[in-house]
C-alpha cells in the first residue's frame, strides 16, 4: 500500500467516524425528523403534471430530508462510489450494482418512478441497520483503496456514469465531500436541537 493510499484511507476513516457518531448520537425522537423543509419545486419531489401517485403529499415528501434517510443516502453512495468495477462497466440502477443482501431493496437502488419522481421509502431503516451498512462501507473502502495502483486512480469514469470523465482519484474525493456534507448536516441539526 502506498503512502497516498494510506492517507486516503485515513481521510475516509475520519469522515466515516463523523457520520457514525452522528447516527449514534441521534435521539430516537429525531430519527425521522426532517433536516430541512422539502419543497415541491425540488428536483424529483413532485411530478411535472401535478398528478402525484397515491401517498405523495406535502407531508410525506418530507421523508426525503429525514435524518435516517439522509444517513442511508450517504452510506449507500459511500458503497457505490468505491465500486471500482464502474470504471469498466457503468453501474446503473438496472442491477449491475447491489449493496449487501442485508440492506438490499432500498430506494437509492432504483431512486426514480416512471414519472422521474423520487420513490418514497417503504419503511424506515433503523439505527442498527445503518450502522451495520456503514461498517460494511468503511471496511470495503479500506480494502479497495489499499489495493489501488496509480493506474487505477488515473482511470476515468465511462460514458453514462454521473461523473463521466472524472478519474477514480477525483471520484473518491467527490465521495469524501459527499460524506462530509451529509455528516455535517446531521451533526448541525442535532447540535441545534440540543441548544433549543
């Protein structure tokens, strides 16, 4: 393992620890609380024809910013963006990427309905399940990053990938920034509630 790989693993460990702490620190009463108000105008929230499917209301779409959902989203993409096979074949919602069996079937796997609205979750993921997935993602990131070569890091994401043309090194930085952003949102939300 190179010094660069070890440094990158340290960065991931630090950010994963922030997110883990936020998940662990969340009081049960705030697990389903929204971190921000979700508006109909946000991408994917409300159908363009203003004909939502049954169950989609201004109240139910608040789940998209629920603390547990934001945590799940962050952990899913930790897993997804360290999948180096995507540099050979684009990973798409058609099943070419699968999270571990114990959490398979979540809304991030197939995030959109036919009308390109975000799918409403069918259930709330509990703290223990998300911590298990986060630990899986941490171990997987360590294992994959430790084996990367300079050539691997210079490889670029293929056509139809959301980050087409970026190197794997750049994609890993996107992954870190994404984890930091959501861990920070959760920690700030919890800190504000503690002061109230």
